[in-house]
């Protein structure tokens, strides 16, 4: 009997992590501020646990009040808008090509989007830099 009590004490009670939930409904493309999130004392797999991970980020989808926020629901604020003309750079093995492209999607730093090369009308895949430049992927 004492052995079981000791085992239960060593295992401990299940740990619960805090979960970040939306304090109000946050529309997509909105920046998330400190008043937009609250901490809920529940453990929801895949949900953000630290409010600083979402404050200052942009909602990629509508976030509903009282629902947990997942990492995929937020991202860096967009620096490129759909149909915006942006610099398009290709740099591989000493060959550097710079031209202009038209963004075929909305994106933040680090996001991968399709960009149409304006001069050739070819669509390429590019990663967006913090400065709004699209770097062509190989």
C-alpha cells in the first residue's frame, strides 16, 4: 500500500499549461495587441502558451473570442500585398539577376509566395525578405 502511494507521489499530478485565447473576435489581417489575448488555465495541444509569441503578430485567419490561438493562425505582419510590384532577385553560383515581379499573394517576412516576373511573364516561387524583396527559390 505504501509503495503505491509513493509511486503516485513520484509521478505527481498531471501538469497543466496555460493557453493563450482571443479576448475578442480578431479579424484576419489585424495586428494583435496586448489587450486582444488572455490566458486560460487549460492545456490544449497545439495552442500557444506564451502571449509574447502572438502580440505584435498578424492574424492570418479570424480568431474568435474564447478560442485558443495556434501558431499557424498568426504570422509576421505582411510587407507585400497581392498585385504589388516588388523587387525580384535571383542569386546562384555567382549569377545575380534583379528584376521586378508582381506578387500573386500577400506575404510577411519568411513567407513563400508566387511572383510573376513582369518582363518574361513567368511565375516563380520566392521567399519574401524583411525588406519586401522576393528571393527566388531554386
